[in-house]
């Protein structure tokens, strides 16, 4: 009876470790505020006052602002998986007026699978021993003029 009680208590303690962990990251989207932004009416200042600072701005010209949010789920120690994602892009013209607003979603998530534990490279595959001892005997070999024939003085020819 005592062993069964210990097993039940251990199972109840371990059970929460198997539950899914949900996490929200980034910008919290308020649909009414996003709908209030109008192309041709709003500018950078009014967008910053309405939506707040962007998650990031375009690197090259600064004429696009991005508001990114993501919801992920994770089981115990597994890698988190994106459940939902929202990217709101606000584009500005040369006069800093809003020219367009568009949305992207989960289709922007890239799944990258590394190839095993080695990075494939071009060329010959060498073992560790070949890398360590491959140059033994190769230094100074192959017709080097240094340490050549002592009877050759170099300038006048052989004596």
C-alpha cells in the first residue's frame, strides 16, 4: 500500500512538467488601433502615438515599420513551436505619410533543419590523424634551393 501511494504522489508531482507552456512575445495587437491608421491621412508621428514604437524599422531607408507578435507553445524541454504570428508592416512615403499597411502571418516562419552534426564542405574528407600528421615530411621537400649543392656558389656557376 505504501509503495502505491509513493508512485501516485510521484506521478502527481511529475504531471505538471508534461503540460504545454504557452508564451506570448512581442507587440500586443489592438485591432481597433490598427484599423484607425489610414493611408494618406496618418504620418509617422500619428502612427507612433497610436500604435507605439515599432518592433523594428527597415534597415536601409527607415520607410517601413514592423510590429511583430508571436504566440508559441512548448512541451517540457522541447523546442518552442509558433502557434500564431502577426507581422503588421506600415509603409511611409518620402514625406513620412502612411502609404500602405499590410499583414503577414505564420507563413513567414522559416523552418531550418541543420544537417546532422557536421557542416558539409567541398573538397577531400580527412580524418583527425591525417589532419594532425599530414604535413610530416612535406616541409622543405620538392626541389627547394635552400640548402642545395655546396659546390654551387650561385653567381658564377659551379666550380
